[in-house]
C-alpha cells in the first residue's frame, strides 16, 4: 500500500480560506478580529515566527499589533502591556512569543493574559477547559493542527492506540488530551525521556505523534506496519551541502519510516504550517466569543 504524505500546507491553506468568510462577516458587524503578538528580545527564530504570524493576519484581514520589546524589558513592563491589551477592544487574541529572555517568568506572564484572549491556550483556565472538554476554551495551536490533519485525511482515531512521545504543555500533553477526548476516543499512552523501551511501546501504536526535539529519533523499527506518524519536530542539523549550512528535519527518520507507515507528515510542510493556521482560527474564535458570546 502506498504511503499517504499528509500535506499540511494544503490543509492549512484550506483552513485559512474557510476563515476568510467568517472574518468578513465579523468585520461587517464591526468586529474585525484582532491579534497582538508580543516579542521580548531579538531571538532570530522568534522574530521569524512573529513576522509570519503578523503576515498571516494581514493576508486574512485580521487586525494585528506587533510589539517588539527590547531584551531588557522588565517583567512589570511586560505585564503592564498585557493588561493594556486585555482592556483593548480591538484585540481579541494575545500571544507572548516563547521563549522570553531568562529574567522573565513566562508562567507568571501567562497568568496575566485574560483567558478569553489566550489564543495560545497556555493559561491554566484553558488547560482546565481542555481537560474538561469545554469547547469554549483555547487549545494550543500545534496539537490542534495535528487533529485537523487527522480529520482532513479521514484517519480514524476511535479505538486506536496512540502513543504521544513528549509531555510538554505546548504539544505532548494537550495532544494526548485531544486524542483521548470523547471527540476522538483514542486510547493514549504518553511517553517521555524516562519511558522504558520506547521502540517496543511505539510498535504497539496505531498512531505515533513525535514531539521530542531530537532529530530523526523515531526510526523504522519503532513503527508497526501501517501506522500513522505525525512528526511535530523542527530541528536544525548541520548540512554543508545547503547554502545556509543546515537543514530542517523532524523527530522522525522520514526516509526509513515512510517505507513502513500508512501516512506520515513531512518536515517541513506537515504539522508546521498548521500551527499558524490554527492560531488564526483561535483568534477568530476569540473574537466571536468576546463579541457575540458564542
Ligand atoms: P520539549 O523539549 O518541551 O519537550 C520534549 C519532550 O520530549 C519532553 O517531554 C521530553 O521528556 C521528551 N523526550 C526528550 N528526549 C526523549 C527521549 N530520548 N525519549 C523519549 N522522550 C524524550 O519540546 P516541545 O514539546 O516544545 O517541542 C517538541 C518538538 O516539536 C521540537 O522539535 C520543537 O521544535 C517542535 N515544535 C514544533 C512546533 C510546530 O509548529 N511544528 C511547535 C512547537 C514545537 P521529559 O519530559 O522527560 O524531559
């Protein structure tokens, strides 16, 4: 059986197209969705992410504010800005780009974001809503994007065994909650760095989600023939043959695993493009909920 290459770019572009109509309707009703993106410091990768988020807003007709604050910005100044954004009726979504400089306590900052505007889904209220399966909450964009990919490719989850490798609050844990929810009905195992015999565990999986941050760690011998593999990883590895001197690879050994699985997300072009699309979706949802109460 041929392996399905899950095209995240294509699905993300469909998600964005689908949002345009709702954005137009909200705008016509006087409520243009608005996103504030806050960056502290000059981390080059963060600058790229922030700029692509702002660009995505522009393309869809979402109002955006980009706040690029100097690295020495204090925690108090950052929190003060967040309080202003909480009170700004033009802004429905607030995002503080991670990671902030080391003197900033990221968790304390997130606690100051109005949960109704927490489009990253990191505030404890939204974490609780995810666990409670309360649809008014915000789910972190990357795992939400993974679920959209499964839906877009009609990949069944009910009764399947999913192994999520990684237990971060950004990807692994929310991913596991989404898969075990009554919407998806998978049986879920969360693996991490202390899991015993990860390859053997993964071989029992119908669905593997790799969110580890280790280049090409998941090898063909982790994969049961016919399993579905979602690769969340974004890792830079040195490559002298590339003009930039590096290439981007996932957490999955694509060449080996794609021979064995039934469907796989490539890196780049798989899960990555979904993250920003889901951020746009969360911003539109926040606008709808704040202005229409629905
Ligand atoms: P974290 O570093 O926060 O978490 C990594 C997880 O992997 C941890 O739970 C860790 O276990 C586990 N882990 C580490 N080594 C092993 C191992 N040898 N065996 C099993 N588990 C292991 O990373 P993130 O969740 O933030 O990100 C994961 C990957 O996804 C990264 O490559 C990141 O760049 C990418 N990413 C991609 C996004 C996208 O838009 N596509 C968005 C966010 C992240 P432990 O808890 O025990 O330390």
